C-alpha cells in the first residue's frame, strides 16, 4: 500500500530543504542504497508513495520520471521545487495526484511561488484575497465572500486561488472554507507585505496589529503574476475581501 508523501533531493546541497519539508509535512525521506544508483532506486520506490516533492531541475525530474507515468488517475503526484526554493511547480497529477494543493502547501512553507499548470486552473483568472480577525468562523468567511461575488456578478468557478497573510494560515474558519470550495490557500509573508503596501484604503487596526496597511488587496496582488485589482477591499463582520484579475496570458498594453 502506498504511503502518503516523500521528499527526494537530487543533490546534497538541497538536503537541508528536504529535511525541513519532511519535518513540517510529516513526509518520508527515502535513502538509496549502494547497489543501485539514485535514479534506479527512485524508480523502484516511486509508486510506494501517493505524492512526491522532488527538489532539483526540471530536466533531471523528467529523466527520473521517464517511463514511470501510466495513468493520471493512479500516478503519484509530483511537485518540483528548485534548489533555491523559489518555485513549487505542480508537475504531475495536479488534480488526481493532489499536486496542485501540495504545491501551495510547499510554497507556503518556503515562501515560494506555487505554479499550477493544469488547464482548469489556467482558465480561472481570479485570485481572492482575504483578511480576517482572529477566530472568524466559516460562516463569516462565506458570508463576506458571497456578498462580494454576488455584488460584482462573479462566479466561484472563476476563482483559482485564495491568498492571505501567512500568520492567518492557521485560522480554522478560513481553512475550512477553502477546503469546502476546493481552493488552494496561499500565504504571503508578512515581511513581504511590509514592502508592498498596495491598498486602496488602509486600516488602522491592521496597521496596529500586524504592522501593515492592509491584507486582502496586497496578498491577492502578490499571489498573481501580473494581476490588476478588480474588486477593492470590502469589509464585512471581521472579514475583508478583494479580487484580482490575473489571466493566464497578460493583456497587451
């Protein structure tokens, strides 16, 4: 029976990152033996895990995976991370293998950019930014979000991702809402927000509490590639919501 998750680092220089991810994601770190090369050992154990975090280059990952992929419904998901920890790419099994969600979880831990390459996500042009007070409920999140979506005639189906500040990644109400809507939740580091204060209307409370002018607008913008603010901050009962339009191909000037 396949176990849940494993981390594989091609080079020794990436082992500290591999140890860090394995510790925080409760993943295995299988080690090769002297009888087989690293690539041969990986091929032997590939299907013993439901998903992999592969730290290395795209070229090496492709060579490791050559001939192993059989069916998208059964292939283990693979998230590719560069050795600098800048990007977490959903390489194999974005939906069925859980790589899309895993890439965002890895990105949240590393402060990296998650890259979702599946067609469904690429066709969803909107990123939802959410800020919230401590211990908000799922109902509070849902009411605030649906109020914005209904007001601006936006469909849930057009949302690709939710973004918030990293210190809110443990809010149970927000996590529950994202799970309910099957939307990945990306955390933006507080230090980055302090250097990218994109807000249409600052909040004295957020400034006093977190040291930044706002959360929902800059988080959605920072989670995008070349996005533009579509819906400015809207506050409702302890929750702030903003929407950024981030099409897969940036519009021509």
